[in-house]
C-alpha cells in the first residue's frame, strides 16, 4: 500500500511524494536520529512496502540541544509533544539515538521522553521503541538498567531462538534466517529466566542477545536494533567513524567480500515482517 508523511523534511523538500490513501493507520514517530531526512525516508520506504496505508507524523525532542540539525527547520516542519498532546494515534515509534554512552538521566530530553511514555498511555494504542529507546523504555517500564559494552555491537546478527506464540513472529517460520542490524555501545541487563512483570523475549540471538521483547500490559514492543536501516547505513556509519579516527571494526556479517564495499542486504524481509506484524497488532486492537 502507501506510506504518506503528514509533515517532516522529506515531504517538504519534495524527496518523498504522498499518494491517495483510504483509512490509513496513523503513526507518530519521535525521530531522535541525527540523520533526520535519512531516517524519515527509511521508515517511509519500509511502511510503503506493507499491506496497510500508513500516515507518519514526525516529532522532535523540544528539550534537546541539536548539533546536526537546524532547530529552525525542525520547529517549522516537525511537531513537538506539546503540539500533538491532544491528538490520538494508532501507534508510536521512538527511534534509536547516539546517546548510549550517557546515563539515562544525563540525556537532555530524558524528562521529555518520560512525559512521552506517560502521554502515549492515553493517546496511543501500541508503542515500538528501537535501540537506545528500547533500553530507555525498559528502564522506565521495569527499572531494567543498562551497561556499557566492551566493544560496539555492530553488524547484522541472526536470531537463534523465536517465540512461536507471539503475534510479532507470525510468518517467521517460513523464513530460514531472521536477521537484524545492530549498532550500539550498551545493552540492557536482563536475566531471561527472571523477567519482570509480563515482559517476554520474542526473538533472541546467541551473539547479540534479545532482539525483540514485548510487554502486552504496557502495549510496548522493544527492538534492540535497527530493522529500518537501508542496505548502506552500517557502511556509512563505519566510514564516518573511520574519518573521525574512532577505533572500530568493520560491521560483522555485513560486507559480502574482502574489499569492505559489497553489502549483503540480508535483513530486508525480516524488517518487513516485523513492521507488518506490529501493524497487524494495531489493526486487531482497533477492530
């Protein structure tokens, strides 16, 4: 079907063009990534390939001090939480953010993030949190702390255990390999044998740890990676860090040859299924 942008930079700059829709699912996305336009396009392209019409509304954190984005542009073409506080949405997505090395309370929009979760309880049917946002939401919901990793978890990782009873894993059985990009310096401290509340690990990886977790009572889905990433996103991050003279290894299980140029785009089918199943949960909730 089609994905439309209700606002944002991609539609304003005519990089993305909206199409006619019928009864779309309305999602609001708090875009915490420094690459605002790229992230908008990644989500638009992902949802454009799914079965339902979807309209995306983009938010920015009003309390953040921006280094890589124009605050004037964001104030003009994005919304903040206050501006949508009286609106209802079918789903909320909070992206990752390059703040894993900071304690949660050191993040300048930490209080705003907490207000967003409280607001979503009353104005959103389902919420999905990715990478840092997943760790942050697990802390808010269940007081699960995070820790720094010795080395950055960076690459494409394969699932080794799947909960077949979750609606998030419907049709995964027909896929031989379930893969997801990971790009983070921290991880949540989880004891999978003693998880709090109704928190469940849905997809797990021997190398990367839990990939997807779910709390039905909170209506929250926690994704530890970046299923929205394009084929070249990890490469761009790798080359960027090299230019900054940051010590980093090439992303694991990502380049398909020794030249570190050819990419094995192996996670697209998994990403589509993840987002499709999440939309199906939303659709079921609204039926």
